[in-house]
C-alpha cells in the first residue's frame, strides 16, 4: 500500500469507527508543564467516571483476552506486510493513533525482529510521526500480543515543539550516536538515515539496547524498556517501573507528552516536575 493510501485509510477508518462507536476516544484537555527548559504537554482526563469505567472494563477481561486476535473489523486500517497489520487504537487520546500488530501471536516481551522494523519503517514512510514500543508491563504495555504504535506529528499544538525533539536538537552532535544531555537516566540515542534497511534498523536497535545497558540475547527481552523512533532517530530507555506516585508512564512520556487521570495526579506531577517523574521510572545513570 502506498504512503498516501495508508494515511487515507487511517483517516477514513477513524471517521467511520467514530460514527459506529467502535472507536472510543478518551476525552482530555491539555496543559503544559516546563522543567529545565523543556515544555511537556500533559493530557488531563476530562471524564474520570468514564476513565474508571474503562479501567474496570479492561480489568474485567479474562487474563488471556487478546484484543488483536481476532481484532475488531471496524478498527482495521491496512495490511502493512506479510507479518503485520495496522489497527486503530480503540481508546485513543491522540487522533489517528494506530497500532502495528503481528498477524500471528507473538509475545510483547520478545525482542523486536527485522520484520517488526520492516513494518514500522513502512508505516513511518507513509506517516510522519513517532513510532514507539512499550517493551513489557513495566514499560507501560497493557497487552501481551506484540504491538508497536504510531502517533502522527505534530503531537503538540502550533507554537510548541516536542520536548524530545528540542533535547535532540540541543545535543552537541545530534548526527552521531551520543547521550542526550537532558536525559538524566540511562538511555541510548542514534541518528537514522533514509537509506537504512529494516536489517540496518534492527542492527541499530541491538546496538542501542547494549549501549543502554540491556543484555540483548535470546528471544525474550531481559528487562523492560521503551523504544522511540522517527524517520530521523531512534532512542532506547530502560525502565525500572511502569508508574510513580500513581502516574503511569509509557514511551510517549519520554517524547514529552504525559497523561494524568485525576486532578490529584495533575497536582503530584506539578510538584514532581515531568523530567523528575521520568527519572523515577527509568534507571539512574551509573
Ligand atoms: P499499550 O497499553 O501501550 O500496551 O497499548 C495497547 C493499546 O491497545 C491501548 O492503548 C488500548 O487503548 C488499545 N486497545 C485495547 N483494546 C483494544 C481493541 N479491542 N482494539 C484496538 N485497540 C485496543
């Protein structure tokens, strides 16, 4: 499927799924929080009752319930590759948030493969945005069936830049694999070039995992981590836990957008500061 067609399918599928009720966006408003010169976007849930009802629904599902096999037909966007397809994220906060899932069951806690990178690269070539992977429960994943995710740019309103993009631009040399000075926790960064093949991206991923201190061996991941990737760069962040003081963090938090479910969490986040929250759920520098 060509790039334009993938975007058109995503837009028309979202419109139809909204009309039919298959898509159930989480209603939020946004606020901003600045720490160390980086302005984070905070999505604040508008409807606590609905959020609580959703949490109860998700918890009431059998532990082996798999929302992606079979998937809901109304959420199907496109076939991406022989091994992967694209679905709408049913409970989205951001518009046009898609999931890139494996056709056959693979566990979320296995390392990414060349086929995963072929699917992400295909989706990213069609849609400029942020691809990400929550590697395991402690990295923010809620489903066991392997799913990468893609949110289209821009993630912030006009006039604001994504904190991670700001932090990368400010690096002394963003054109080489280097640490990001704003990240005061273990991580690894590498620039990408348009000519990289899925095998090149997979090799880069393995190198970043090792640089970030993860034991990259076997098929099962050896520790939780987040992967963030655009057309221009890849970042790995090893994780210590999925939440701190009740605030859950997934890959999007490291890009610079957070979600809080209650006014209390919003207040906690203001006291802590967004970068300090990230530090608490990542791993301290050696
Ligand atoms: P994560 O929570 O990062 O593992 O991402 C999984 C996503 O799957 C969540 O953001 C949910 O909103 C979404 N989800 C849950 N059930 C379904 C479903 N039936 N179809 C599509 N997406 C779903």
